[in-house]
C-alpha cells in the first residue's frame, strides 16, 4: 500500500533569510530520510558512504522507516521547519509538497548541469516538474507493464499477448484462456479499479486523468471504461468480484499471476522480480493494451531537497551523485526501480538476474515508444485513487450500474480536487 498523503491545513511559512547556502564553516552534515525496507536502507547507506569517501568533510545522518506513517512524520518535520535536507517522495505527494514551498527549486542546478539529466529519458526528466519548476529528481524509473503467465500461455498453445494489441483484443484473448483452462484460470485481471490502467486508456483517446486541478475526463468516459470490464466479466474473460477485490489493494503477493487465478496482472515494470518470487511459473511483460505511446517513463520515486536547507549546492551534488554515478548505481541496483540514467542502467543490467533483465529489456524497448509525460498528479490524488477503487468495486459487485458509479465518482472527485 502506498503511504498516506497528509493534507496541510495552512501554508508553511519559514524564514529562510538567515540561511546561507553552503557557507557553513567546517564539516557539512546532511540529513536524509526515506521509506522502505532493510535492503533499501542497506544499499542507500552504502551509496552515501561512497559519497563520503569521495567528498571528505561531508557526512550524513540517515533515517528510514516503513511506508506507514512516513508522510505523517515528514509533514510534522516540515511544519516545524526541520525537514530533512534530502528526502524521498513519490508522485502521490509531489505536487502537494511543491505547492507548499517545502521542496527546493532545482531548476537552476538542472540548467547548469550540476544535476545532469542528459542521459534521462525526456519524459522522465520532465516528470519531476511542477508549474514548470524542477522540484524533484527521479531516483528510479518504471512504467506500467502487463505481466502475463508465460508458462501457462505456452502450455495452452495460445499466442503470447503483444505490445500494441487493443483492449478488445486482450479481452478476446483472455476469454480463450479461461475457456481452455476450464475456468480454472481466468484470462486477465479486471483493472477497472486501477488508476494507471484508466490513465493509459484515457491517454490513448487524447485525454488525461487530470487537467490541472480538475478531472481530465467525463462521467461518460468512465462509464465506458466500467462497461468494458463489465463485459469482460460477463464473458468470463475476467474473474468475479471477490477474486478481483483481493488484488485491487496492490499487494504483490496477491496479484493474480502469482496466485494463478488469472493469466495477467496490471503492475509496474520493476515489480516483475518481486512477482516472480511468488510463483514457479515464468512471467513475462508487455505494455498495457492500446497505443504504447500513452505510456511514459515514470519516476517510481524521487529525491527532493528541503527548501530550507543551508547546504543547497552540496544537496544538489549528492542528488546528482545518487542518480548519475556508475558506482552508486551498481550499489543501489534496482531496489527502487530502474536507474534513470541510461548509461548507468546499462552497466547495472549486467549484474541482474534473469527477471531483473526482463524489466531492463522492456524499459529499453519502450524508451523509443514513450509519449510525453503528464504533469504529476495534483493534491488529492491519493483520495481520488481510493474513490476509483470504491466506484469500480461497486460495479464489480453489482451494487451500482457503470453510469451511476461513474457519476458518483465524478461528483466526489471534483469535491476533493476543489478543496
């Protein structure tokens, strides 16, 4: 589950006038904060230790914790003027923190190539911008990927799904899978509750999930999306509601390609290694159905800097090091996702196992197909995602028609975005 978003009740006002940039005499100690598990902590610490070796006089005070409560703690620190010099953030919170002037504007460092984004995919470099300011740098990259059970598909003698196939073609393919397994395994997960699947489908129709502080689509659009998957369930191409519900929460261990209840799951490309740990079947990935140009290189998470840090130049240099230094890249591996620097990613890929190389090969192939990145989601995105799940499940369980669920969602979402 993604960390909850803390909504600030008032703008955070901090006096920065007395804070000079990198003029502190003597050694510099930077505070760094991120969420994740023990493996991420170990690797991040090693990368920071390497920076210390290369830059005597700079040390780090690191803090990390699990997802739960991360943004609560970060918000409390920011409200008290004590936010970490460098912190991890994702696109669920980026616009919120940027709008509150908590994040440091890194645009000048990028323009001067002190933070060099020259080897980033263009859409990934731009995905850290809010109101035309670079407020965060991608720590790692991923993009939506439809994961499928290659072992099952081969056993059934069914052609593998392909990047560029239409949504209708996927459902036809999935109905064949269900039929050939006698209903033991459904052809595809129903992703009607999945915001990223909806977003890809909308972009293929020249629409967006958001238009600034409003929805970028109508209730009629969402009705058609819900009807598409209602039809897939009616054909038994997708499973019934109880099976879908178990996977809607996003838990990797409960995805249907892992539990073998369906032949596809709609995930992120960098999750393939983790998914593969839960099954003895071989998994493979293709883009989401439809035109792949709807996808973009997305930051799985970012490094951001605190606007109030007294060591702006050093902070910018550390961020550049974490994303561009080949040694740091090899240390960090793919734990957060794929390295955003294409040259570093190529070097890292030689150290990966077969499932890791699948993700790298997919991203490399997709790089030429990616379309322009949208702006990061606005404040309230976390609530919108919850509302979408609730609306989709009301249709899946037969509690509401697609039109009624879509209309209720739009009303509720507009209320969230309007606040």
